[in-house]
C-alpha cells in the first residue's frame, strides 16, 4: 500500500499503527526561583532536585523542577549521580524492564532523548521517563548536560511543511504527520519490528529480519531475542515481528520465549558432554587440584557434537537432529548467563520473584507485594487511600502470612502451606494445602480441614454419605427422612432438606412459627422472611414495606421481570445516569450513585448533597463528611476530624478492618444473601446448586447447569474484586467466571473463562472474555447463545476483551484480580497461576454501567470453587492503571480521586457476622435436582481456636 500526502488518504494506513497520546510532563513549574542564566541547576534546599531554566523568546525564563529519583544531582557534570541522597536505600536496576532501558545501556548516567516527546533520565542504567508538553520537544543542550524538553527545538521534530510525514530523528519506529507548517505534530508508531521510511511513507521491515520463505514462526538468527511469523497470502507473505523480554530467546521447538540460563550446563563428573544450548558445542569436565574444571569447545562449522555414551563423544557432520536443540540457530554469547545464580542469595524482598537478566548484577526483582511500594529489593508497607492513611502488611499473590513473614500458599486460599511465627490466624498452616478452603472448617478438630477430610466429623462415615457430615452421629438416625440426620437437623420432625433458617435461631424455617423473629407469627406477618415489627404497608397490597419491591405501588404478585429488585409495577426502566437505579426511585437521578448512600436520610443521595451529614459544614471543607461534627474538632491536626477517627463512615468497624471505609452498609465480603438468576430459564436442564462457606467468602457450585448467576446484595461503585478459581471436574471444559456491575438480568459485565474451544450453539474459543451484557430480550436462548459465543452479538452482548492464551486446568488454583472505576470508565483484569502473572488485560475502556452488584457465573460447568473471595470499595486509581490512561483521564483522576500507592487487594475482607441469612429464596422446601429452582445452602464455620 502506498500513501499520498493528502490527509484524507492516510486514514486506512494510520489504522494499522498505534497513536501515541502526549503525556503530561512529570515536572512542575516553580515560582520564586531566580535563574542566573539558562541551564540545569541543583536545588540548594533538597538533595536530588534540580531546576531547569529555559530562556523565553520575550525575556525571562521557563522554570521547572524535577528530581533524580533519590540520587544526588551533580552540578559539575550535570547528571544524576550514583550517590544516594541520605533518605535512600541502595537500589538495583529497574525492577521491571522498561521499554526505554536500552537507551541507558551505553550511557547509564545521562539525560537522553528516546523520541521527540520523551526525555529519559538515566541513573545507574535505570530509565526514568518524562514526557514533554505541548510546543516542547526533546533536544540536546550543552548547558543542560544532555537532553532537555525545550520549546520549538529541534527542527527535526517540528512541522516545517504542510501535508508531510516525518520520521522521528531519535526512534525510526516512530513518525509524525503534519497538516500545516507550524501545526502540532500528530505522533504515530510503526508495529514492532518495523521502521518508518519517509520516501515511501510506509512502515517497512527493520534491517536484520530474514524475508519469509515458508509458513511458521521463526527466530531471527542474527538476534534470537527477536522472532517473526510468516503467514502466506494470495500474493506474497504477511510478516509480523515480535521481541522477547529481558534476556529471553525464542525457542523454535516450543515456539515460546525462554530463558536460556535455565539450561546452563554445570560439570558434575569427569567426561565430555554436549552443550544443552547449542549442539555445535561441548564441555570437557575434569578434576584438577581437587577442583572440577569446566572447558567449552566448538565443533567446526557444519559439525555437531555426537554423544556416543555418557561422558564420551565426537564431532560429526550435522544432521536434521540439530534442529531439535532449543536454540539451534542462535549464537549465544559465552557470558550471557552468570557463572552462579545470584537469586540463590535472596537479594529481593520476601516473597518477591527473582529472575536472571543478561545485565549486571544479573538479576531483577519483581514488583513489591500487595500493599507495598518500592523497587522489589526494598519494599515499604505504606498504604494511602484518599484522606485515610494506615500501614498495611500483606503477602504477594501465591504467598500467605502477614507482612514480611510469608510462605507459599499452593491453593491460594489465604493460608500458608507451612506454619509461620506471626500471631495472625493467616499465619497458621493451611489445614488443607491442595484444595482451597478459606474458612479452614475442621468439624472434628483433627487438624485436617473438612475440605480434604474423608470423614470430617470423625464418626466413621464417609463425608459424601454421612447425613450429618460435620457433626458426629454414628447411628445416622433421620426421623423425618429428609437426608439430614437428627443431630444436625434444625427441624428433626419436619422434612426440610435445605435447612433454611432466616433468623439464625437454630430452628429451621419449616418448623419456626416466627421465621424472621419480629414478634409477628408467620400467618399474620406481612413480611414473614424479613423482620418488620411495625408491619407498615404503605400501598396496602398485603406486603410490608421492607419486603415490598414496590412499597408505594400495590403489586401483591411482586413481579420483577428484569430481576433488579424493583417490581415491574414501579419500574419504568428509565435510568438517566446509568447507575442501575430507576429514575423514579433514584435519590440522585442525574448523578450516578448505584449504592444510593444517604447518611443524613434527607432523601438526597450523598453524591448530590452538598452537606452529606447535615452538620452545617459543606462537604468540600468538612473533615468528617459522613458523621455530623459541626465543631470540626481535629485534635492531632491531621485533617481528619476526631468524630470519624478511626471509623470514617460510622459503621462501628474500624477502617483497618473495613472493606468499605466510605460506605456504612458494606464492611466485609459476604455472599450469603444470594439472588439466583437463571439466564436460560426455559431450559429443562438441572439448575445450579450453590453452597456457601466461610461466612460468605467461599462459594461452591456442584452441578452441570445452564448459564446462571448467583448475585450478592452489596451494591458497589468503584470496586476491587478478587478471588480464587478452582475447578475439580476433570471431564468437562466449559465456563467459570464472575459478574460485576450487575444492574438487572439484562445489564451486567461478565468475565468468563473457557477451558477449551467448542462449537455448540456457536463457536466458543479457549481463554478469558470480558463482555458487556446489554440484552434487548433478557434471559432466554438469544442471551444464552450470545454468552457462549466468543464475540459480540448485536442487541445482546458486546465483547470488550479476549485473551485466548490459556484455558483453566482442573485442580489448579488461579487468582483473579479485577479493578473497576466507573468514574473514568476503566476496567482491568489480572490472572495469576501461583505466583506467576499469566494474564493482564491492560486498561479496558467502557462506561456503560456506573456500578452495580457482584456475583458468580457458571455455564455448563460443575464442581467449581470460588474461594478466598474479597471485594473492597476503592475510588483511588492504581498506579499501573493511571500510567496507561489517556491524558484527559489522567487529569480527571488527579483532580478528583487521586492515585493509590498500594496494590488494591489488601483488606482482610473477612466477615465476623454470626448467623445465616437467606433472602429471595423460593418458598417451600428445595428438592435438589428434582426441583426446577436453583438451590442454595450454607455451611456454618466452627469457631477458630
């Protein structure tokens, strides 16, 4: 394809490249500093801070301040030196390979230009990146000791002629287009492996990649850290280019990037042995002066080492067998891998992954654990959430414990595989190491958790056949023949298989004449399942206001077609602000506030109430916005009133133990009050069976069912949602997942994970999908088919993201983490297997649903465990999400919620509420698979000792 210079002709081409959003420079203007001239000068008041003085055309200076990221600024050499400021600890190279780190390899301590708009501070080989603002470009200036963001220089970065494409002088992969002379350049980037050619105005192959001659994926023999794929077209080839990260090389045998250092040969005994990295080489091992000596030799070109027997061999003419070697065509430098493994010295913070690199000191540390900040070697446990600050001590994914006292957690249920010395219950050894059980239930107290104890109560009967699996009853008596033994039956004389007990008084609803314990007998109670002592019924429909889904509109049938908990009689389905609350009942109809918080009860939601707590102090200046404190007493002067210290929302749960410090209605993860939603209700298939453990933080689904949801009762806006997936079934390959932003059975986000591809209703691919469900029909075959399809379906569901790299594996624990920030329309999903991050969606942008409820999702898959589930309210934005935002959203974050310095999933999220609640469960007893309704039961915890 060839491009002409007219702008309208460029659109098809520009769709194949990536637009670069101009970032806000990470510097700030300085007022009051007197510049003695143009240049870069140290700030005498602060170590590591420097001032840039740039001459203005009309006189005076542009004055900005920046810093050397903890290192001292050397005014003589005009560089960020290797000398640490007094407050810093020694640090290693960048803990994650920054794409601009290569710039610093040749000059590790200098200011460099990565491209026309990007300035890089190189400090000890680390890349610290700054973006130049509008009308400023990166250029080299002697008075600044190297690169600086400078107005209207250099000419190579500016638009000098109209209708022109120009290559970036610093980075041939980047280029910019000019509409007019003097206009702002519009910046683009060629795909990886290509550079921009000004003559043809096209992205072309980088020098060094072979041309395609056959179909497949191949290593670049000149640099095996690069590889390319060849796809045959009708005329020619489609060639795509890729790059391995770090010092990994492309293995043509496995078609993956691998660390060659893991195959490094070490002499164990005397003899001659093949080099596992290159069949042309071999090692000679012999003992000299009591030490093992290792020498490496190379066969002549065209020859390879042939092992005749263990420790002996010779060079022979190379054969096709040569191609079976991991890096057969790669020339691997002798010094690529260190002689010893530096990670054996445990240089990283406890629980942080250590990996080889090809650059001294030959290792990098992974990111700090959740709740910590730092470079991976030194991690500090400080958490900042808006105006609330407190210390957090947590272990990274794949580990459990408290603070720096962490140990592996194989099943990701929050308990370590080995006993730790810390006092917290999360330091106790997991009583079921290979099967998640975040409640650690142990009915017989034998130290073996019920989850993996074949006889949980120790009465001699297998748990699967025991009619009281958690209470010893060797006689197995069951007077009412309901499958529940008499000693554990809350209605021993009345059949009630579900054991439902709404008021938690140990008497089952089937034999309790006052189910909700409100003083009104069931026959006369207008809300028999919800306590309401006053029996108020404003619309006179026979249903009390507290259990009436339309309390002001008579609707004795309580019809609710869309299952949004608002009856059809008063549901107009008008929702101006997209928060899932009907405008007719929304306390802020034009401001999204799904949780409908109204702490002063004046009818105006807090989101649109200038004085939320009605204490006479406007929220913008109130030091306790949710608790009335007209005196505004703040004894320690920290900006937070004494009235809301240490409990910001007044729910009597201290902030350190509160999942939602700004919502008095939510303080712990709890899925005991589940609303069960069938997404294909016309099907005759078996409905799902949900079993709840760990006070609502662990849920099992035991049968193969049609698509269904189990939705909790807490309404969330800005939410962090995490949990552990574990599928025990080995015979099926279908969907496991969760939902968030649930507003009705036709509007929600769903994350679904398929083990393998399958064409049933239509094609479902392997991997994880994120969809926005906005169904015109609601539950039924059309929605069912749309959920099965890996793709978008008009008027049903839109595919927002898909990663087909892996499917789930049975009996393997995976940890998901989800961030949803409706205020900026941003979603991000992470998936871990053990300690390894195996999936990162990147920022996904969608603002259709402004909040809603959370829940679990299954489709044709049985034996699923969602364990150690946690959700927290968090309006601040994680740094990783913030860094990837476009500039307009960055500005919005900085002007509102701010950036969170913590990893998001660090609250204990454990419920301390006693009792069992069951709302929205069908009337009558559930009959298991014989019933056409989904079933739910709860398993109470035995108190932890």
